[in-house]
C-alpha cells in the first residue's frame, strides 16, 4: 500500500457557489443534475440504485461512504441511478465478508463520477438555506465559465417528467405464479424491495411500463393495483393519473408509494408542489393519525401533496403526517379501496416500522 | 396523551459515590432529569450520598437529601414528604435500581403509596436474572449465546463440561461486570467460578459460551407510553467481544454495518425492549455480530435505564436522552416533545450524524500496583474521553490527544513501541495502550491480516490506521519548506497535531503552526445538531475540524465555520478532562459552577472539555461548548477564535492548571491567581522560602535528582522519609521509606519512570494528625470556607482519608495556627480565588505539607456540608466582580460532616488494598452525624488506631 494523491474536483451550483473536493479514483469527468442530500447513515448502495434519484447529484451526509463495500443483492435496481456522488470521506477500503467488491469498483462499473473531501456539511447547510438547485460536479476545475454555461442548459426539475427514463420497457413478472394474489404494478421507477415485499406476502406480480393503460393492467386479472415510486415531477404523468382515476372509479384495491402517492392525489384533483429541499433520509418521523402511533420512515421525495387541498377534499382523508414539517405523509380515500403514502414502507434502506402498510394492502385486496 | 396529571411530586435516586463502572455520567443524567421535571412544574426530591455532584446542589431539586443510599433513608424521606407520588429510579445507574428493588421487596413503595415510573420492577428483574432473560429471549425468537445458570459450584462444573472452553462467567446483580471473567483453560475455572458466586448478592452466576472475536454493538433506545420506540444512537465497539464495553474503544455511528444488518438489529432491539415490560424511558441493548458472511446477530444484554452508554450517546448525537426519558416517565409521548437541538422539529426521530465520535477509556493501573492490566469482561477503566471529528481518523486522534497520558496522538511523537515481541504480546493481551500499539504494529510492518488475526478488530478500522501511517510516511519525505498545502491540510483533517507534523518534518511545532497560518489551513468549528445540518440548530455545541474551501459566487473563498463569535465579553473555563483517580467529578462540579457564576457576572461563557460523562459538557451548561481535547493546540485555536477576556484554569484540576504556563507565555490572561503564584506553590524550594519568610513551620525537606543525592539528604533528614516526584497528581509515585535500602530502590524506580524529574524528600512526621483548609482570597482578604481534620493519621493520602468538618479534636491553639497560616499563605501567594492547604500537626505544632492555589477535591464537600455556593463566590472573586467582604457567609451545619472515601478494589482482586500516600479511592460520600457519639464515627475512628499501631 502506498499513499495516494487525489486529483482536484469541484461542485459548482447554479447560483455560482463552488465547493472544492477531490475526484474519487482519479476519474476525469463532468456530471450534471439537481443537487440533493440524503442523511442516512447506512444503505448507500440502496440509495445510489434507487430510480427515484434519477438525475440527481447526491450529497451523502454520513462522514464515511463505502465502508462495507457492495453486495449484489442489496441493489434497488439494475444500475446506479444517481447522476453523481458528493461525499466527505470516500472509503477506498472496505470490510465485509459478504461483500462482492468495493464501492469504488461499483461506481466504476456504472461509470459514475464521484467527488470526495467536500465540506458536505457546508454544502447541505447551503442547500437547506437556498433550496435544491441544479449543479455540476467536475474535474475540469480550470473551466468554471464553461461549466457555468453548460449548467444553464440543464432543465429544471420542476415540471420535469423522468419516470419514462427509468421505467421498464417491457412488462415482466415477479414472484410465484401460483401465489394467492395477483397484483398489477405500474413502474414509474420501482424499487426492487417493493416487489420483494409484495411477493413475500403471497402475491404474483406483473410489472408494467410507465405508460401502460388500465386495460393493459386489467388484462393480468389482478386482485390489486399498485403505483410505484419514481423520479421527477408527478404533474406531467398524465397517463398514470388517468390510469389511477380509472382504478378509483371502479373502486379496485389501489396502493401508491411516493410518486404513486402523488399521482393518486393528482387523480383526485389535489395539486402537488416542489418542496424547498425535500425529504431524503431514513430517520423521518411520521404520525399515523388513524392509530396515533409514530413511525420512523425512509423518505425520498422532492415534491409533495398540497395539504390544505387534501384536507378540504370531500373524498380524501390525510392518514399520515410528517412530524417535522407537517406535510402530508399518507392519504386514503374515504369510500374507496385506495390509500397511499409519501414515504417508503419497503425501507431498504431504512427502518421497517411501516411494513404494516403492505399487510394493509393485502387486507384491502382480501376485503374486495 | 399528555403528561399524567397525577404526578406532582417525584423522588429521584442518585447513584452514590463514584466507583469503577458507575461514574459521573449519572450526575449528568440526574441533573438533566431534575431540570426536565422542574420544567413541568414537578416538585423534585433527590437522594444521593455523593457531595461532589451538581445534582445535589440545593438549587437543583426542591429537597436534596445527602443521605446514604439505604431503605432506611428512603423511609425517612417518604415520612417527611408524604406528598411524593412517584419514584424515578432509572437515572442513578444500577445502584438506584437495586435500591428501588430492595424498597419494593420490603413493600416500602406500597406503604407510602408511591408509584415507580420510568421502568417496571418486573423488567429489571427479567434483565438482571439472566436465566429469566434468556428464557424470554428464546420465547420471542431472539438468539443468544449458549448459556446456563449456576447457583452452586457443582452445577457450574457440569455446565463447563457441557459447553467446553473458552467460557464467560458473570455474576448476577452486579455492577460494571464485577465478578465476571473469561476462562480460557480448565485449570482456571474453579477459582473464577468461586469468585463469581461469592460476589453475586444472590450467589448466582451465568456461564456463557464465549463469543470471542464477534463484533460488538450497542443501541440506545427511547420508548414512550404510547409504545413508540426510537433508536438514538448506534455504537460500534472497535474492540470485539471479549473486552467489556466500558473498557472498549467505541465508535458512533456504527462504521461497518450494512443497512440490512443494522435494520435487523434495530428490529431486534425494539422487539426486546417491548418484550421486557411496559415502561416509558431509556434502554440500552447490546449485540454481538458474527464476523462471517452470515452476520448472525446475538443479543448480549439489555439495560432498561439510562446508562454510561446513553450518556455517551447523548454527547455523541446531541440528543439529551436523560432529559427526554424523564419527560417520557411523566407520560409524555415522543411526538408531543420537541427536538431540543433544533427546537423546530419533533423529538420522535432518530438522530443522524455527519461526523464520527470515538470514545477511549482512561485507565489508572499505575494506582493499583499488582493489578492484572489485561482487559477483559470486567471493567477496569476509571474514566473516558470522546473525540469528535469529520472522519474516524480525526476523531481517533482527538480522543488520543484528550487522554492526557503525555502522548500527542498516534505515532510521530517519539514514543512508539518498537519491540516486536512486546507488540505481539500487547496485541494478544489488550491493555491501556492498545490504541497506540496497533499503530506501532503497522509502523513496524506487521501485516494487517496478522493484526486482525490476533485482535479480531475489523479490517476497516485497521485500514484506517494504515492510511494514517501511509500519510505519516509521505509527510516525512518533506521538510517544512517543501510541504504543500494539500498535504498539510490532509494531515490536519486526519487529526495529526502540529507537534506530530513537526516531528515528521523535523521542525518546531511553532513552524508548523506558522505554515498553517501562511497556507490558511485553519480550524473551523462545526455543530453537533442531531440532524446532519438538515435543520437549523439552536444549540451551541461545537467541535473543530479542517475543511476544504467553499467559494461564493462573488469569489470569496474560505473554509466554512459555524461558530460565530459575538462581541460580548467572554470567559473560557478549562475542564478537567477524563476522570481518573485524584481528579474526578469534584472538578467538573467546580467548572460548572465557574461557568454559571461567570454568566451571572454578565460574561458569555465558553466551556472546553472532552469528558462525555460530565455536566460541564452538557450543551446547556455554558453559552458555548467546545467539545475538544484539553490539549494545547486545540485550546489555543479556540482562544484565537473567541478572543476571551481570560481563561479560568483553577477549577479544572491539574489538567487545566498545567496549561497556565503556556497560556501566560502566549499572552493569554489567566483569571484569578497568576501562573507565577501557581508555580511558586508548586516549586518546593521557592515555596519553602516563602514559608520561612512568614515564620511558618514545614517538615524538613530537600530535593534530589539522583540516588546519590537522595542518600546524602537522608543523612540530614532522618527516616522515615516521604519521597515523591514533583508536579504529580493524586500522590502518584509517593512513598514513605524507612531506610536507605528502601530509599534507593524507590528513587531508582521513580527516576527510571520519569527521567529528569526532581524528587522531593520530606521528613515524614510520624503519627501526626493531618488537617486541611480551603479558603477564598481576593488578594486582600481571606475567608476560610472550611477546616477538616483527617481521621486517619498523616501518611494516608488526603483523598483516601475520612475528613471531618469541622475538626473534632483540635485545640484552640492548633485551630488558631491553621487559620493564621492559611491566611498568611493565601496572601503571600497573591491568591485570587480558591486555595487549599494541607497540614500535619504534631505536638501542637502545625506544619505545612503543601498549598494548592486552586479548587480542591474538598470544595464541593464543604459547599454541600455548609449549604453555601463557594465556587460561585470564588469565581466572582477571580473575575474581580466581587471582593471577599461582599459576601454574607452563613454556613449551616449541625454536628459534623464526614467525607468518606470509596474504593473500587473489588475490580482488582490481587491488588494491595493498603492505603498510603498514593491515592486509590475512586469516589466519596458524605455522612452527617449529630455528635461524636455516633456509631459510624466511632467505627471509623477506631480504625485510626490500627494505622497508628502499624
């Protein structure tokens, strides 16, 4: 082993602010995206492969990233979905008997640019105070003006449809075909652990592309419908909203997570909005207003459902709220077999406090 | 449901004297709990026998009882306060829980209609009775190591036969692993089994199959009455299973756990806590994880109370566990409470860290001659330090710099061990220096795989060490003129001190410092905020680090600093670092009062300390807390940043005091007694001249630097002679010798341990009475706050003596001499603040043994006995805010107060328990007696004869 000197790299924000760092693995390159931060202390591999992060430059707030390497069955999709990684200490060395390799080689395989040795805390404080914005990470440190120009061309996340970029192109099946329940899933960027959670509850699942129609999903003769998580703004997802309306109209069992939850709100005429800097982490407190109990949840969203409109809506009730900022964390329809949550009961990464929601979905299917 | 309206008056049980395994973390938790209950308008009644605590201050509770922790005392309190609705026993460690159980068994709580809150007795019983606990865990599907209970010697033997070796023996219902041991070989089994059975109050031991080398973790949990559970902190022991967690180097957050394994552990912890009973409060769960691909998790134990680890977790995360646990005991739900740090988000959440903390225990084996220094499952450390950094390496370095064992950090300080065999031996049998030996092993070229094989320390940690060493090697190829900014910044980010870098570059520390200034490689301060900066925090709890720059859109480039300096006048109080024998909780008591008094005088107060167990490092004690090593470089940078009016050094014991010289040299104002006076008191020659000038007697003495000189001095002084090195703590290395042979042996011994040190040789006044006085002086007037007479004769360290306040058999003539001498010395030393003077009295003549112009161990005791805020007064005098004559002194004491030393010898079975000039006690308690006819006094006094007859 020898001491390794690392190359300089920067992150340049759309407003011109720069944070200095070093390139991980001495890789050269430039990557654009909306900068966001995740406060989880574990689960980097799950986060990096979560399709909901598509197009985002991820700041990991944990002091060290990569300590336990990577493991093939701890991914949430087939590849890394973040646009770039920004961290404080990148662990080139790792230790875990079960690991298949280092995080460095995993990033390499996915051709992902990462920069380390950044004052991530200052960067997070900056995003907190000034809101999420587009940014670029680059090793081209002497070309700030050029990067600024390129950065202007990156589209704004507000109004941006991204689900099509990460959704499956062809339908596929998950689980045991002899399972008790059948579920049709609309893939807006689904995490594998949602499918694992459904399959584990004796369900056979068919996963459809983001633009599938009700007829497509219905043809599987499902007992229930599921709208997945995913990246981007829910508003442009008009096909998914139409699909949700159709399912609701027929009062079929429907469950939505994250982006799916927002689509259900929009299908009911409740608007969504882009949050200041979003919720991304595995320590988010949610109160279940039905039981009065708290849960610690995994969250990852930059858009949210308008709470006033949801509360005023005659058919909706707010079932869960976020305890820190009182945003809507869960919705249910009063006279329909439909509910949704803004957060991630499938965890991965994160606590399992909310896994009861999958049971509830199965119960709803049984009731039908 | 909000708080239970039936609870209006609550009894809190403290943890009593400090012993190994139960230190000042319970003053911290008790103090928080009292404040927390008071916020809710609850009347608080406190019992604790430890006078050196903040919690026993009259201002902390509505009624404070400094009584022995017995059911007799409980009954007395409950009779005097029939209004008490409930008892909260979870803040005072195992001692408080045990007392609560005893009172419960005797039906006392029932008799007085007192509810137990914060825990239920059944839960304690389950967790303490290892057999029951095991059955329950198996029932709920939580795996445990093969284990069985023995209540007899024969049964124990049978179990050993069944499990095979290695085994662990643990005694039931004991503290800090007392009576616990590893048994590697069959031939050791009999003795260790017998000892375990004897030590257990119920004559029961648990025998476990040893999980040697498994990774060890702890989770800190909080649960409310609505059954919401949150994990406040995960802690990973760098030392794997086999070393008591109190003796382990621990790290938070966990460094080597994947989310999958961590979440499994989290689920198990929550399941376990819910299974042991229905209570609202804190809980600690310990786990072992198999170091293989299976990552099997096994439960070790669960403690349904606030613990040493929860104090660490509070300091590590900023989340005040004891404060919130007290609220939960009142019936509040977590979602009804605020995050105390952000003041804008919910208390129902799990803190997240964007830094790393490393805790390293502090041992005092030098005080326990003959003790087994190998670490095992019985805790042996007496204190701990915590380092906070933006990387594991930085935190590790800061923790080693906090230890005050004359090391500058890992490596690069010329103190490395370079003996291959010794290193291998020390890796195999971990002791106090393990943290350094790993570095030395890597420096020597011992492969990491070999170090891992011996120590079972996770490779990730070893690789962090290796990176440090590689960096050291790289830097060593440069000189001060050739080193580049990036490399220097990296060294600082990884925690290397300027001194270490100077060592690598072959230059002076000041040159490295100047180079840093030149390059702009400066410390910045970051906040401990529970949330990784996701929310704005309100709490001024800082640590230092070094960061890469940020640059604003208009081209302003700098490293981001979060500690904004105000334009108020500021005072810095230096803390006392890790607890150790001779310097314990008393000094934390003094620091806290110094901070509060300075605030009363209108200053912004700044606390610097690195001991996570303390009240001084609670984020709401001072206006600003810098959780930093009490190490020159860190302190100087804070001073440079804050520009205070001055620094108070006389409240933080020897740790703070010994920085006075350097502070003075660098032009920093010392508040109160000047460095020159401190030094004068410490320098035996000069001090004796001062005594001579003032016609004050002192035992004949001289100074030696070689054995020859010592021998010559002995011809003049006459035996017995007291030999000690100068500038030491708690009588370290102090010995009474009676002939030349002994003298030579001890002198040679001391000089080999501390080369170059001066040795003081005093004629020892045999059979003399020892007394001491504490006083406050403003340079003009002296007020003696208390005079104590030791029950043991001169020759037993004052910290190990029973001290009576006021003296019980000193005549008027002697008392007058004590008063006169005290006043003369205080004035002659130009004391501004506190002073402690120790006397030997023989044939009605009062001799001076030593004078220390600083807060002493006895100040809190006197303050408690007389019910007077002496440290507050002294601080105001130091600051020049008041004169001694401004205060209306009004001490109140009926009868006498005795300061009784408490020892932790049961942790060191082979140690010589004989008392002498070297201090051995770990704590103290206070006993009030009405008259000298008291039985307990009589018993202590009768022991005096035993010493005299020796």
